[in-house]
C-alpha cells in the first residue's frame, strides 16, 4: 500500500508537502530524512522509516514501523541519542539494525550535519552577536521628515558665513586678512555707540593709529585684538568665555603671513596719501584724496 | 429643510421666536456624492483664500495709512521661537557651569595638557561605503588613525587604546552597507556618546565640492548647543580637534545643532571682502542625533547613563528639544 500512496501523491497528484522548483522537488515534511521528494525519502510513502530530529540541542531518532500504521498517535517512536558523537552513531546502528542500508546511511549523515550545526551555534553565541533592533517604520519616517525640516530651518550656509564674519570682526584671525581699516572704523563706531564716556586717551590713541595707517606706515596691528581667546574659535559665541588665554600662538601665526596665495584679489589697496607741507617752495606733488 | 426647528411648543401658543434662528447651513462634509463634495470643497477653499487675500490687503492698506504709527510687524512663530524653555539652558555667565567645565573630563584638553589622538574604527565586516567614509573622516580630523576591527571586542581594545595614548575612540556602526551609527568615546575614562547617523554623503556625492581637505588643522564652529547636555556634547566634539587651528588652511568644521539634529559640514572659506565670505564644501557630511550619553567609557551593560533618549517620554512635545 505504500506503493499506492506513492503513486497517488508522489508524481501524479497533489502532495501538500511537495515543493517543485525548476530542477528538483523538495519535501517539506518534518519527518523527511533528506528533504527531497523521492520514492525512498517520502515518510508517507514508506511504511518503515526513520529520521533524526533535534530538539533544544538534543538529537532524537524517530522510527516508524508498519505494525503501528493503524495508530497514528503511536506511529513515531522516539529514542534519545547520547551526546557523545560515536556513541550516538552506535545507538543509531543498533536501533536500525536490519533496516535498509539507505535509511541507516542517511540517518547517520543527517545526525552528523545536525551535530555540526549545533556546535557552530554554541561557538557563535560565545562571540559577540549582532543585536538586531527592529526599525519602526512610522518613527523612521517621522525622524526623516523632521531632519529635513531641521535642515531647512538651519540655513547652514548662512549660519557658517555669519559666524566666520563674526570671527573676522572679532579679529580672531589677526594679521592674516588685510581688511583692517574697515574693521577699525567699525570698532570705532562701536566704541562711540557703547560708551562715549570712555577715556579720551584711548580715543586719541585710536585716532592716532588711524592717522598712522593713513600715512602708510606698516602698522603692527598688535594693538587690535589679541589672541585673547583661541578658545573662542572652537566654541560658539553662546558658550561662555574660557578663562585661559593663549599668547604664544601669535608667533606661529605671524609667520604664516608670508603665505598668501589667494589673497591677491582680496587684498585691499591702501589709500595713498601724500601730505603736503606748506612751505615757501612750491610743492611739486599733488595730494590725493583719501 | 425647515428652519423652524426649536421654536415649537415653547409657549403652547403661537410660536414666539425667542431665539434667533439661523438659516440652514450645510457642511461640505455631509454631501454623499464624492464628486460633488469635492467640487464644493474646492469652491469653499477658493473662497477662503479670497477672504484671506482680502484681509491681507486691508491690513496692508491700514498699515500704510498709519505710516510711522503702525504697530510693529508681528513676528512669525517658528518652532525655535516656540521652543519649550529648558531649565538646563546654559547661561553664558553661569558660575556653576564654568566650575563644572573646569573640572570635567575635558578640562585637560582645554587646558592644553593633552593633544587629541583619535582612533576610528567600524563594526565588523565593513562594506565599501563605510570604509571610504572612515578614510574621509580621518582626513578631516587631524591626527586620527583608522584601524579595522576584525571581530575584536570593544571592551578589550579600550585598554589597549589607553595604553597607546589615544584620547578618543570613534566607532562607526554599519547596517545594510551604509553607516548608521556613531559611538564617540573619550578615552581616559570619559563620557561616551552614542549617535544615530543619517544622510551620509561622501565626497564624491557632494556637488560643487573643492579639492581634498589638506593637512591643516581646521577651525571649529559649534552652533546652538544651549542646554547642559548640549554643552557637554559640544565640548566632546571640540575635543576631537587640536586646540590651535591653522588659519592658513582656511578650513572649518561645523557642528550645527538644530532641533536636536547635529549637522556636520566641512568647508573651505575665503574672505572676499569685509562683508562677504565664500564657502565651498569639501569633505563628507552627515547628521547625528544623540541617543545616549554614558558617563564612563563604552559599556553597554553596566555603564552609568547620563542621558538616554526615551521615545515615549521625550518625544511627546513637538516643541521640546534636549540639546
């Protein structure tokens, strides 16, 4: 009658455990020994059959004989195999003695494969595992959207440019960029606006310096900012001022003055003024407006 | 439809209208036919728009009519304006904060006692994109080294790093061939920050980019780190870069915080004049979102967390930000 079963299920009609692919047929039955859909591997079409299955890391030998074909509940007999590989093979042999060679061989092969993958599992769990965290679609979408909006609100380019100009104004760059006059005027204006009651001495001093510049003297610019806060450079203006000051870096920076590869177009021409002295002799030079 | 609803049987006599009766209105949503409903809705919308336009024009006319006496323009509400005030916002002159900062783990860096030395690594088996990103990141951050992680446990490499004088460890986590996480750990026992990284753009994907970043030490810009937490994160970023930027290089690295997203950009700038500066983006760009800040070095099980982003509690308000 197993032949009948095979004739019906195997090749001709429908078997719910069968999966067909282009080259091969597979059997999804959990008691199948090889996983393929064959006449000798089908657990339904063989009245005498055996498999190895593992549960929670222990391997069991399942056997089905024709005497119990009428009792589905007691159909599969289960034998626990020992943890020792060789001993388990012997147990398989002694349980399946007088059974067809094919089944014995395949059982042992399957048992070998199962023990190998169990060993691998145990080894892998000792190493670091990658923890898989499920993504939540709604949250991902929300975060992405919020990030886009934040990017638009940030106006990064403007913010960076503003910050750089701020730093230029605060003279953190010192000597490198030659826009001193303007910044100087600005500083003047600022001072005027803030405190008119400031010491006149200071004002005069600044006026003098202004004049100095206009006289085409190589100003040292060291009166202007100092490298007061290098720390200002790394923290934005919102962070509080660091107490430490750094003075020795000035040296390295003024050295760098030599290299100005791209300052050509950016360099401002100083207004050239010649001072006319009133004397008896006719001045030969003309004065140019500032 | 009848308009006399409600005034019946008030007195029992002739229905004296004691209440004002409104004409029967219909709401657009009660029309059963979809096409007609759609049509009515569009018409209603157009009407609303017209009314709004008319109101705007009227206001503008009034404003012009008043001239100088007009009330000042209303400031539009933005999310930044409406932000829920965070009590841990740092004042510029807060002494306690200043004291804390003088004694926290970054003090030696800010006192210039230590020079930053960064170790960049990835998670296991990094794919091409991540590898290239690490390389580019190491060109951006001076004095940094990229090492492959071949199955080494972080807890074991940390003591080795400390022994070799590294000050920071940067681990880029990868998922499905793109980098998606960043763990920044300040080494000699410093805080560890875990970020989620998104929108990573390598150099070749950036349009109009300049040449490669040079070896000069870049400047740093840290924007918008207002709260205590933001402050410490900002200091963490600052401590990655050597303290003294080389201005000849004209490079600037920006960490801009906006609504809890930290945008990183790397630019080269040039001052065209007093008021104008041109910037050109080089280098990779990415955005970070802080997930957790841990007090010690990286230790996921026994570490002491200073701050974890708990979605249920912290994401309830759209106007509340933590950095």
